[in-house]
C-alpha cells in the first residue's frame, strides 16, 4: 500500500493528533480511522463521472504510536469500482499539505 507514515509518536503527540483529527475530519466506522475528503477540483479522471460513488476520500489511520495517510482514493459507497485509484501528484500534494498543517499546528516532532 502506498502511504505516508509518521511513526514513533509519544503519548502526548498521539493525543494531540487525535484531538486535531476529531476536530477536522469525520470518523470512520472503525476506531482510529478518519476520512479526508478529496476536494472536487482535485478529482482525477477515474473519479470524474462517478458521482454515485462519492464522496471520495483518503483514509487516515491513527494507531497507538503512528499516523498513516493512505495514498489511495477510496469511494465511500462502493468498494469495487474503477474510480478507486492511487493518488495523482496533485492529490498526493494535498495529503502532504494536510499532514504538514496537522504536524505544525500540533507541534509534532516525531
């Protein structure tokens, strides 16, 4: 799986990240999973024309000592469709900017 991983988080850093995620992203149905929506202007060809499969999101997983951001665009309504695809360069930049903003705001040093 292609992903951005921030690991070796202290308990305090994890708590700060959890607070940030709860304030900014909707939770998934599994504990520790959050959904980062892909802005409509960043939808790539595989997602365009698949409005019925939206919204499209990146999975963000907070573990005991790590934060993982998947570089896969997922559909919130369909598990098996051609619109599910690896992130484009612009979408990867969006995820990295989100991670940078989170780390900067919460002063994470990991």
